[in-house]
């Protein structure tokens, strides 16, 4: 099958995501946005050539703070999604291939987690663990793992019924060998696609927790923290909210567009076009 070329929208989304990653790296290297003792200019100064994103309530330039916020949000969300992908792959493949009581147990646990509204579950985790990075990553994992586990289990169950798996069983291949050589490679596409959607959800969860004060704590910056602080000065300095908000929306849209593109290529049975 001839590989599809990315369309204009997907290329734009990829460029946007690359720009955000570069900005995140720059923000981590600079690390200048979290020091409250560094006063760069007048308080609540509007955007200007000297202060491209304006200044905050302490006179700090918003540009390095937004760059640091991008890095924090992407890093926490990515780590959490990698954990989700690893756990969902293990649980989904084992439950889908083996089935029985183990498969039912995995589904019931996923149902319990899915029953909680996203933000309520995240707040409960923060209340137990305490506000901070750990609560943010744990919330993202618990919010994203049920759906991914279900989809990986369904894909693994379908693969387990294929003729080549039956042939491997007849030939005497062990269960571990079958899972590693036949099942895992054939559900990898589902894992990759769902991981992109989970990443967008993770960014949204981080933003929500930060906005409510349960996520990353000052003086460290994240997009959620910047939006929460900007909301306080919405009327006096709207740019404090506008710039991190635009970045948050752009990141989620770019990841979702790339996820749609990956799904079109990895699951040709449901073709979709964004142009």
C-alpha cells in the first residue's frame, strides 16, 4: 500500500508541535521564569518590543515564563502518557489474549475509573497525594488509562483470533513468544494513536489542575499555573491569560490533528480527510 503524504493541515500541526518542543527546551535551558527576585520591568506592562508577552504582577517578563510553562506542561504530560502506554499495553494485551477472569477484572477496574468525571478524579488524586507534580502525573495516568486499556484489549483480542497466532500455538510457541512476536507488533498502531490522544488529554488535565491550584505550585511555571494567575488580572492585564491560553489550545489542537493523521494511516478502514 502506498504511504499517504501528510496534508497541509497535518504539516502545520507538526510544525506547531515542533515549535512548542523547541520552545520547551529553550524554557528549560533558560529557567528564568520562576525566580521571583528577578524583576525585569514595570508591573503589568503590556506587550511591546522590549516585553513581547508583557510583564506579570511582579514585573517579570512573561516570555520566559511562558517558555518554562510549555516545558513543564509537556514534560509532565509526556512522562504520564508514557506510563499510561506501558501499563495499558501490559494490561490490555494480557487481558485480551488470555481473557477469562483476568480480562473481566481489567474491564471492571477500567469501568470504575471511567465512572469518575475527569476533573473530579484529578482533584481526588491531588487531595490524597497533595498538590504538585506527582499529583498531576498520577491524575493524568488514572484519567487516560481506562480508555487506552480497553482499546488495546480489544485489538489484542482480535489479533489473538488470527490464523497466524493459531499456527504459532500449534507449532508449540510459548505464550510470551506469541505476545512479543505476534500480538504486540499488531496492536502497536492502536497504542501509538491512543497515546497521541492521551497526550492532549494530559495537557488539558494539567491545565485544569493548575488553574484550580492543585497542580504545579509556584514559583514553578506551567501553562495551567500561568492561566490561573492571569485570570486574577484579566481586566487589568488580559495578556497574562491570553498568551498561555493560546499556547495551550494550540498544543491540544496540533496533537489531535496529528493523532487523526496517524489513525488514517494506521487504520485505513476508516479513512478521514482534514482538507
